C-alpha cells in the first residue's frame, strides 16, 4: 500500500495579491523549509477523504476549513523519501485573509506568501510548488469564468471592488467596461437599492451582492 497523505492548499486575496498559506516544517524531511500543511491518512480515524483533510486542518492549523474541495491526486516513487511510493490527495480551500489559524503539530510557523513571489524564497518542500501551481490554475480558471466561490468575496461590494478582487486572483489588470458588461450579463449580481459606498474624492458607488444570497 502506498504512503497516503492529504495536502492542503489554502488561498486568500490580501494586499491586492493572491496568497497561499504555508507551513514551516518542524521535522525532517525538509525540516525548516516551507511547504503545504498536510498529514498522513489515518484509516483508524478517517471515514472519508474530506474527513481526513479536515482532521489534518485541525491538527496543523488549529481549525477546520471552509470552501474545501478536492483538487487532485498525485503519486510517484520519488515524491517522499520516507516511502518507496507516495500518494497525496490535495484539497483546496478559499478563505478570507482574516482566517484565524494556529501552528499545530509538526509546524514551526504558518506564513501567508504571495503566489507570484514564491520562487524568491527558495524551493518549497517536496513537490508542493507544483501542487500550488495546480491550485492557482484551477482558481484562476474559476474567476476567469466569473464563477465566484460562496463566501470568498466579502459582501456587499461595488463593481470596482469585485473587479479589483478578480484582478488580484488573475494576476493582471482587467478592462473596466468589459468586466462590468460580462458581470452584468451573467445576472449573478444584484444591486442593493438605495445602498451606496462613498469615500475619497470619488462619487458614491452602487453596492451589490450575489443574486440568491
């Protein structure tokens, strides 16, 4: 039987960038390196794969995770020196930047890092850089399609705020007119009648929420 693990890719938008939550490993292999929070599947405790992911989240991060979805499964003979063959079931969680996490078992520290600058801090543990790339690609595909995961965008919002959030995820600027036209065409946002957001030198902007909320 292969060595089976669960890895967690936790993403948020903060300071105008898409960021990932990394764990500084307390033990070998790769002690002291940054990598994804993760842990071994326990057949004596885990009734389901998602149950295993939430248990690992409690043990490594001190809490369960919202918006948790299975991203992929990866395996190979050279992924982990502790076993001749290692399989990881990878989960993605999209959270608010204020998510309260606490370093748990086998974790020295937890750090948010911008996905665009991970290479500046040296290689990550194992193949976790590749797993983060898969999660970022899947997340960007969702936002490119204007598919906003429940609870990931703080409501209410203005259309410029939704555009800025989307641009942060995609890592590129978006045309204001084109973005507004596409969002309005989907019918997924609705104006909150009489509710505006004012501030700075700009005139008050209409507030919206996602339809059906």
